[in-house]
C-alpha cells in the first residue's frame, strides 16, 4: 500500500512513517498543509492518505472534499486529537476509511491498517 501523510507536526509525521514502514507499507510522500496535500496527492496517486483534521490553510474536511473530487475511491484515514462523536459521525458520513485518535498506540495503528486491507 502506497501512503501519503498529511500532518503539520513533524514528530507525528515521523511516527506514522515509521509505523507504516514497520508494517510493510510504502510512504510515497508527505505534506504539511492543505494546498501541498492536494498537489502531492494528485502527483503521487497514493492508495491511502493519512490526513490530520487541523492543518494550516485548509481544514482536513476541506482537503477530504478536494481529494474525493480528484479520486472518489481514495482511502482516507483521519488523524485527530479531537474526540467528539458528532465529528466522528460526520467523518464516517463523508466516507473516511478510519479515524485514528491522537495519541494512538501501535496496536491501534495496526487495527487501522487491517481495516484498509
């Protein structure tokens, strides 16, 4: 699985990269903000995008809409520190593949990877 990581926090990007590589997946690229995310996703055509919900410029929800317009079948895993049932429902309604709440464990990450298979 080829992944794109969209996260403004360098440590979180590094952690996700390490976990993806540890579970045998390729990190095709990284982006720190919304404009960069949409551009990089169009160029790299990843299988999955790990997308932070709060980013500089555009929100994760706006980026999700842009990504879906470009590639309706793209798998998207939302990464968020916000734990709200309403937000989780809204994200599920928008067709996200999974939601990973920060801070997350390796076991939680592996469960998300299983959901993507």
